C-alpha cells in the first residue's frame, strides 16, 4: 500500500511521513478513527515506507523487493494480528484469507471480515493463544532490513487478554514497531492506550469519497456525490452502496412508510415476507438508509431548507411528511430503527422483527409515541 493511493487523509499522511523522514519512529502507535476512514490502509502504507529499500520523501518506491513483499502482505518481518473465532485459533490460521480480503479492500469492516472466515454470526476475539503467538513472533530475529512490525487490527477485541502484551508494548525488542488500528477507544485497556502514540484519523469528507467513486466504471458525478452523502464518511460503506442499488432502499423505505401509514395487515405481512428474503446485510443497510432519510428530514423540518441530502423524489416525500410527522415521532422511530439494527446483528428472526416494527410504526405515525414494551 502506498500513501498516494489512499483516499484523503492529507494531514495524517504528513504526520506519519514526518516521523519516517526524521527517522524517529515511535515504537507503538495507535491509529484511531471511524469505520471506512482508511486507518488500516494508512498503517499498511506506513509499514511499507518503513520497510522500503529506496524510500522517497513522500512515499515508498513501490518497486523494491521489500515493497513488493509488503504489498502482497508476505514480508517475513511484517506480522498481523486480528479478531478470529475459536478459543484456540490464531491469526496464522486465517492468514491466506486475511491477505486476500485486505488486498482486495483495505477499508473492510469487522462484519465483512467475520463473514470471510465463515463466522458471520459469531463473536470475534483476540485470544490468549493469539497473544502468546504475538510474543513468540516478535521474539524472532529480523530477517530482512531494519524493522520488525506488528500490525494489530482492532485491539478492542483483546479485552483483558491485552494485559499479556503490556510489557512487550512498553519494552519491545530492538527495532520492533507496533501499529494498532482501532475504532473504539473506550473498549481498549487504558494501560495499552498509555503506551501508544495516538494518531487520530477523521472520517472522510463527502468530496473525498465522491472523487474516489467517480474513478470507478459506470459511476457518474451526480451518483458519486449522492453515494458519498449516504456513506457518511465511510468509504467501505460507499463501496457497498455501489454494488447495491441504493435507490432500491429509498423506494423500499418509502413504500414501507406508506404501508405502515395505511396499516393494512395483509399488505404489511406481504411486505415483511419479501423483505425477510433480502438477507441480513441488506436489511442493515436498509435501516442505515432509513436513518439517513430521517436525519435529512429533521433538517428539512427544522430549517425549511431544501438543501438536504435527498434525491428529488425523496425530497418531495419528505416535504409532504412535514405536515404529519413531528420531532417527537421521528425520535421514537429512530430509536425503533436502532433497536432493529441491534437485533439484526444478533440474528433475530426478520419476519417477527419487522412485522413487530411495522405495527409499531403504524401506531407512531397515527397516534404518536408508542411504548417500547
């Protein structure tokens, strides 16, 4: 991975390059940012630049033996650790899949990764055995070049097992670098945080995501900007939307709203039966779109401005809704959708879940607030 191929993040790139060019490499850094912001890509570019045999001031050369190996994630001095499933499994058991998925999409999220290793409905963890494996790997001598690097993706999944790595992170072997890539600082042990130099990575802007999407085949300028607005700073989400007709979510959501408003049981059951077949990931993205629509609706209702992130048909519907849907109702619906997302993540029966949600939606739309019990 080269810095020049990473979307946006100009200030973070400059920060990382300054330490590389000065030869002052912190022994432990934590790249912290929201999903899809490019944290993992930045860590990979940093590792490649640190290993490069002919580095330039702004990037690795991309052509030397070390660069080629790092780009393929096969360099013997670049080690990886990431969440897996099974109490005895370690990252090495899934290394081929890791190389394939990260090479394909370094912006991937945890759910994509768990699906890739066949563990979609299981909880990922970085286990005791994985921590012991890290200690063993970093005790090895450097094979090539100057630095030995451990890239630990999502240290949130360490839990209390992270205590096993404290001494290693605080006093690593000579020329050993830790690159931790995280999304939720609150789930990381404070004792680990205190031993790392924090590098904050912000969400990508709509303009940065749109510029990246325009380069993809078949994506027009207008479509790229609409997808970028829906993605909310998450390039991985934008890629998902490219592969799925996001306007289908819009039509599906508006159709559901109309059916919930009418409250005809037979039509709602038919809608739910069809919706249950689209799969859990699409159901999650449907709810994400619905929450996006509600956020923009609130802006429209509060300000009256038509400069909201909605397509013309969506805007027309939202304008009509301002006469019948108030702020309190939107707040209740938002909480309902958040609950639905939570239960989908935990593999709830979609027919039961969304039929119940449809009934609640009817009551909210017609009556106002409805109890969550």
